[in-house]
C-alpha cells in the first residue's frame, strides 16, 4: 500500500471559518473507491486509517497510518528481554 490515500484530500479551513473548524476532507469518489478496493484486496483489512497532517511548509496532507500494535507474545518477549543482565 502506498503512503498517501488516492482521491482523499485534507484542506485547511478558510479564514472566515469559526475556530472549531479545523479543516475539511475532499473526496474524489471514483479515485477513493478504487484506492479502498485495492487496499482491501492487497492488505485484506477492513479499515484504512488516515492521519491528517501539516507539512513543515504549512501545507495540509493525508497519510496512511500503517501502525500495527504488537501482539501479546511480542510484548511479553520485549518485557522478558528487559530482565536480562546484559
């Protein structure tokens, strides 16, 4: 899966928007549907998590969040490794 979702765009609010408006999403339906169908086929997941970010340049953008929590066995192994004296 690519880093950026196709057909989904984050925009900052216009200057007349109230303070509680933090931005908006624009979705190009055909591109977004193709992206989601491809994500389902390639990743097999039912969810796609997308972060709304601001670049250092100030430009807003969307990025796919690929974080996967560790399984309990991995967490247990990490904790066991901490007890080693070396």
